[in-house]
C-alpha cells in the first residue's frame, strides 16, 4: 500500500484494500505503543491542526499520534486562524503548505477541506466536516475487528439522525468493507438519496446490504453492532432540541433495544454522549425536557456491551496510521 502524499478527505476516495491496510497498520502501531516499541516514523516533520470546531478526542488523538511519530504540532483554534475571514482558503493552504508537512482540518463544509487539499501541496486530513468524518470510521472498524473478529458480514445498525457526517461516513464505510448497514430513523432523517445510490453501487461489489428502517425493533433484530450519536450537533441552535427529541425519542438506544440484538452485540458511540445529567448541556436539556438521558440510556452506556472507550482510544491509533501512511 503506497498512500504517500495522498489526502484523507472521505472514505469514498479509498478502496476497500486501502482502508483495510490502514486498519491493519493502526493495529500494528497500537501494539507497538502498548509494548513500548518506538515508532518515530515521521521524525523531523511538522503538522498544523486547524480546528474551527473544537474537540477533545480529535485534537488529543492527532497531537499524541504526532508526538509518537516524532513530529512537531501547531494547533490553530477558531480564534487563531484567519481561514475564510481575513485570508482565503486557497491562500491559507498555500501558506501552511510551505511550512508544514501535513494539515488537519476540523470544521464545517466538506468543500473547505477539499479546497485546502487542492492548494496545500501536502497531505490534508479531514478531522470532521458537516458531511463526513472518515477518521472516526477507521477507529470504529478497528474496534469492531477487535471485539467481533471481523468486518465482512457484520450486521451494523445506526440509530438516530443519519443525515450528516456520522450516518454518511458509516454507510460509506460499511458499503466499502462489506458490513450490512441499517439506518434506523424517521424517513426524513435518512441519508441523502444520491449518496445512498452511490453506496448501493459500492455494496453490490462488496456484498454488503443496505437497509433503511423506521421500526427500531425490526432494525435491531440480529444486530451485531448498535451505534448512535448525539441528536443535536455542536453549533446547532437550541430550538432544534424540541424537534429532535420529538422525532428521535423512539430511537433511543436503551436496554430493550440491546436485548433485541444478538447476545454478543456491542454498543458504540463516537462521543460525547448525553447519557446522564453530568454535563452542563445534559443537565440543562434533561431538566427542561424531563429526560434522564437522550440518545442512549446510562445503563447501556455503562454496560459490559459498551465499547465506547476502546473506540475513543482507537481514534489515536487510526489517526496515527493515516498520518504515517500519507507522510511516508
């Protein structure tokens, strides 16, 4: 696998073989990390992290992974970058590309990270956009392989709003790697039809099945993986909470839903999760709408079936693999 110099913007740009190689490389680098084996594969290089949306897992994953690989890191927070404000995306890309060996972008439209990649002249990595979150899916698939021993043929169910980056990226990843993907939500919360059609073509070659179901009981029968995400994303106005809660409450991952899946099923969440009132937002909205939890109950989140913290750790190992592979 030779990915040196390649951007990592969305999984649609990669073959199943390439995605599999990145997951295998992540497992190898994880083994080395756990066993104290140095792996400074990118010694002397420097990367820039552009964060228009803040994050705990993504920032820490990129920074720790970069340090493990022997690289220097410069973090640009929303106030520290002039991208799109005083300086165009193209100009920012050409400036940073002269100084850094790789650039990560986490923010809004996919077109921003695509334009950065067009002009930077160095590998650009998508840390999250409104449309796609490819590094998360690599972490998810490494976690599934660790717990279930395979990807192909796994019955994967995504519960909740499937219109944005997580629903899109998981559907693409499953189609590429041969997992059977089910989006379970009201019809108005299904992924974009054009992307569904693209993924159906990919699935025809991989052997994956794609399903779109409004009934949570039917969707989760024989599930190997049940996955959810927050109902309201960062940056969305408070007003949407009421609308989402009304529409998505029947799709909460609770003990009844998990009991309907296979006994060996695992629960996954990309985090952060509103599973209790121990966060400011969780407490405020929980009290306002009289709900102890939102997309997942605390009982499921803290259960032995939950692998959310393995999944969070694997963000770092898979991001490390992406950087090592594309920087060479």
